C-alpha cells in the first residue's frame, strides 16, 4: 500500500504522500462507560475529521486496558478499537496504532501504560506540580524503565507477546498504515542526570551563573530535592532580573542549543544497546505492507541528537514540543527559536538515518489566549519546508482560530517528487512545485471547504497555486 523511498513515503502509484492527522488517545487502565459511549459519536467525530482534511489518526491505547490480567485480553475493548478503525476506513482515513505510555504506569500519578500485574514492584507516587516530574527525579520510574529494557521478570517479553495479539487483531484492516510500538521511550539510568544538566545549563544561559541541580537530589532526595532545587533556581532567576527577563534570554536558538548540547553522551548507549534491538524485534512482527514507526527517546524531544539503523519499512515518528508545553507559560512564552532548534535537530537525525518523517506528536495548546496559535502556524511552515507529515496532539477542532491555521491545503499525493510547497495562512494562498517524470496518477491536494481535488500532471516541472 505505502512504501519508503529515501526521505519520502509513496503509494502504489509512486506518488509522494503527505499525511495530516490528529491523535486520539484513550489513557485508561480500563475502558469504562464513558469510553464506550464515544462509539455513538463516531459519525460526528469522523465528519469533523473529514471536514478538516484529516487523513490519518494515531490511535493510542494502554497495554493495561487490553491485557488487564496476564494472557487474558479484554475482547470488548479490542472490539471498540476495531469499530473505530472500521469507521475510519469508511471515511478514507488511515490509522496508526500506538501503544501509549507516560511514566510507565498509572501507579505514578498522571501516568499510564503497563498493567498492574506487570508493575507490582513499584510503589505509588505523585509529583509536586506537573505530570512529567516523574521522569526527572522519581527513582522508581527510572527503575521501572530499567527493568523493562533489561527484561526483568520477562516484562519486555510479555509486552512483545501483547504486540503479537495487536498485529493479529488488526491484520484485516487495509487502512492500518502501521504501528508505533511504544510512546516516548524513556532511557535507562541517566534521566535525572539529563534533567539536572538541562536545568543547570539553562540557568547559566539565562543568568550567567553557575548552578549544580544534581546537588539537590543527593542522599536519595526526590520530591524534597525537587522543591529545594526549584526555589534555589528561582532565587537566582529573581536575583538576575526576574522570570520575564530570564525567559526572554532563553528565547534563543543558540541559548537553547547550549542547554542541551553534548547530552547525547547519556542517550547514545540506550539507543544502541536497548532501543535498536527492541525496534528491530517489533518490526519483525508486522507484514511487509505495513510500516514500522519508531520514535526517538523521550529526551530527544528537546533536540538531543538521535540515531538508529533503519530498514526498508521504517518511518521516523518523532515528537516535538516547546519547552513550556503543559504549563501556564505556553501561551506567552512558546518560542519559535527553541522549536526551530528542535526541528532542525530532527532534520539532522532524519538525514543521518535516511528515513521519512511523520511527526507523531506536536503542538499542544494553552488554556489562555491565542498567541500560541501563531506558534503553531510557524511550526507547520517548518513541516512544509521539510515535506514532513504530521499528527497533531490535542486537536481543538471547535476552536475557530486554531482551525483557521491547521485546516490548510496540503499535497496528499503528488505524482513525482515535491520540490517545495508552502502556505501563506494570512493571505490564504498555497503553492506546490513538483517534478513529474512518469504520469501514473493525478496529483491530489486537499483544499479547505472543497475537499480533495485532483490535478492533471505534465512531464517535467509542475506548479500549482490556489487560494482558499
């Protein structure tokens, strides 16, 4: 159906394909009444997706929901997911299946992922303020991932067998384009060290003052260490002109790059020794007509270099968010400079591995204001520049200002090689330039309020411009 051709994904006609999508993620240990009630809304949901030019959905779910007891699967939950995929197929929308996790499991507050029978060794814990703290200093979160990657108690083997079940259940769906084997894989051993280096380097860039965040986590301190570190950090920020001045200094390609520079020394071993064999073994499970989507490790979301060896059906599906995602600062302080650093780093990763990119998560949202929407428009322009497909996280389909940016033209299937394409969202115009060497099928462009429009090709250079 689709295949990898260098940096491009192509269909059976050899057309270069771009996907625009949305994440639908059910973060539940058990599918409850409210989940199943979604089925009544499928027709309305998919009508809105079609109206907004969505042609792919990353469908996320937790291992815990589908295998609540070892080797005992929730067939009703599988049935619900298959109904979702079937409805997507009826609406000509592709699906990427994502086994989702955050913080490994729900024993860690705001976490999700592994079932209780696979997490008996870990105590319940809760963060101070934001959900991701568990990655930064919870020793038991780090221990859980270490155990997974080192297959303690055969937990990775159990997870692999769970994937056998998924592949079998969805084998008959032509619109399942591929599989994303594990959301945001966390590294082994060095998570707290990386967090502390970023905090220390960031403070140095913003205040020119030396700071050692690691000192606050000595002697096994976790929450207490984080709180003490936070107040020490903010004391120095205020001493040097306050938070606004500090944040403005970090709104810099160079400053942000310096904050994460050199930290790949803590991730390269994980990528090579644990993640590479995991991806390879998972990819061996799927049929040749499906694509194997692999993410980079969690900390490479911030632009830390990443690389593994790839095969013919491998698709790089990174995530990219600004530093202040999921915080009250996102609307006022999301930074085009910082996100450009992250995107440029992903581009370097892509070129090293010679693979297509489908951005598996990006964007986010803010609960206040609309300045962040301009940030989203900028990010989308970068995806157009690099000819990347993308799948938005937290799609606000009823927010008209947001949809005016995200519901834009894009080339779904181009007969030949895209030279460049771009959208002027303010001027509501679109331009595509491509080279056609063999006229196998029409070029298809999605246009808001008009749907998918076919264009005839001529051999050689083609230019299509339109207003919307």
